[in-house]
C-alpha cells in the first residue's frame, strides 16, 4: 500500500479549495518506464478502481480552475508538468510519468509549465456532476461554497481501490 502526500489549501478568496478533504499525491503510483502504452495503463487503473467516469486524455488547463460539484483524478502518462494546486497561494508541484493527483472538489489547479509530450489522463468517480469554475466570478465561488461540502466521498481510491488511502483519509475528515 502506498502512502500519498497530503495537502490542504486555504480558501484564497477566489478559489475555495476544500476545507474538509486533503488533496492526495501518489508519486510514482505506476512504474511506466517499460510501458508501451502508459495512457492505457493509467486508464485501466482508474477504471478498475471506479474513477473512469468522464475519462479524458489531454493536458491541464494553463489557467486556474476548479470543479465544485465533483472530485477529479489526474495521472501523468507522458512528459512532465509543473502544476500549481490550491490557487495563487497554493503549492507548485513537479509531476512526472506515473504520478497521480487526487483533487477533492473545489481544489484549484493550473499548469504553469509542461513538456511538449505531456499527456494527462483525467477521470472522475461516478458520483457528482462535472462543472468548470475559473475563480474569476464571485458568484461561482459563492455557489461553490454551497456545493463542495455536498459532493459525496467516493467508495474507492483511484490508485488502490476500496482499501486505498482515500477511503480512510477522506472518511475521517
């Protein structure tokens, strides 16, 4: 069982973040060095653990944004990225192939830098509704403060399934 790094981010006045649930980062969740299809390896893991809903392959937007009605998972399949989590006052993390970040609803994220070959696999648990908030409209933030606490905690961790760290860390929060 892997132990993820946990982060809590304060509401910065634009991005609400999530006061109750920590963001989880699994460094080297998967060893993709020998994989011919790292995208498929991450997708298989997310699907097996119930986080394949709305799955996509792309990058991370270069502007601060968050989702106030659903949790999100980001897996780095190829390339590298420097991502700021938590809004302007958050943490900047360097992500590389095999790293997985699990963002509770409300967590701001923004790609600051990315290699030309960057491929990110994203997904969501079955509970919740996708939405995109940019933190530049006070009305979005006000609505988010109401919806974020109502987003259900998933039954499984996207990396380790029903016995993963998320099920303990998020349920005890």
